[in-house]
C-alpha cells in the first residue's frame, strides 16, 4: 500500500493498520502495552496520582514500537497517522479480545 496515502475515515485506515500489524509478536506486544495503559488509567483515577500520566505513552508506545522495530520490521503508523493509530490500537485490542484478530 502507498505509504503517502491519506485517509479521510477511520474505516478506510483500519485495514491498512491491520496490514502493518501482520506479525503476531508485534500484535501481542501491542496488546500488552494497551493493557498496561488501561490498568494505569484505572490506577491513576483510583489513586488520584495524576503524575503517573507521564507513564502512559511510555507503557503504550514502548511495547508497540519494540514490536514494530524488532519483529514487524516497519515504521509505526503512529508517525504518519497519530490519531487514527491510537484509535487503531484500541480497536485492534478489542478485536483481539473478541477473536476477530489473532494473537
């Protein structure tokens, strides 16, 4: 797919996003990172320790980017499509939970 392609809708972007996550280890690392983000948000809200917000991008992107650089061997879509990629992380997470996307 053309890497300079522009997407007007998330529904058009998501198939591209999934194609950029064809490696199962990369998807698993995304799943771990997104799980940590969800757990951290719950902890932050429950504890009121707002300083931990700084850890959210480290937890989420650290695992995801390791998956791309070491296993998928591609550049994360976050660099080109930051908002759609963030949404894609959570949609892929849900799709993995319900079995639409494999672990």
